[in-house]
C-alpha cells in the first residue's frame, strides 16, 4: 500500500480508468459477438448490428482503450464477415 499522497490518488485514478476501459472493451466484444452470431444465423438486422458494433469500436479507439489500427482491423474483419 502506498504511503505517498500523490500515489494514493494515482491509484484511485488508475482504478477508475481500469473500470472504464474494462466496460468499453466488454461492450465492444458484446456487440462484435452479436454481429457474428447474426451472420451465422442469417438474420435480417445484421447491418444495424454492424453499425452499432463499428460505433463502439470507434468510441473505444477515440478514448484510447484500443489503438486506432486495432480498431481499423476489427472493423475490416467484421465488414468482411458480413459481406461474405
């Protein structure tokens, strides 16, 4: 446990950020899985789910949760799966 005030505060900040990043990652994975499941099932609302997933991926990249190239790769693979 830290004794220094600034480090105690830093630990609190890091924990908040960790929780926020974890939530963003989880939401992104959930939306991505939903798209892939819809593609497998042949649902009609694949396009709508794809847009939501892409929006979540973009938000995660904008907030620094994932790298912008990682976001581009994930979006590319999702679109490729939907188009196939």
